[in-house]
């Protein structure tokens, strides 16, 4: 768990259309930063969670937690250059 990160972002290369973040485990408190001319697609446990536009967002759980331990998701984050 020590190698998980708290902020995910991609400083875009205009020649690259899609970039997948290399880590596949994220805390529910992980922030996603989407730059101008980008969108981010987030899959949690293999299901589409959301598509994010420019801004800063937090991966979060929609149902209530029973325990206060940090939740870890199997998560894929794709950044797409749209500009």
C-alpha cells in the first residue's frame, strides 16, 4: 500500500491521444486533476464510474462505509487529449 499515490494527473503531450495511468489501485481519497483540453475516464472495479472534464475531483464511494479504514479500489484512469 505504501506505493499508492494521492494525486493523479497527466501533463499532456499533444502527440498522444490517450494515456492510461500506470497504477491500478487507488485510495477512495485520490484526487484526479484534469488539465485544459483533457477529459478523464475512470473505471472502478471494471465499471465506468465517471467522465471528468477540466478540474480537480476525488474518487469516492457512493454507498456509506461501515468502517473508517481507507477504501482501496481497482481503478483504471484514462486521460484523453481533446484539444
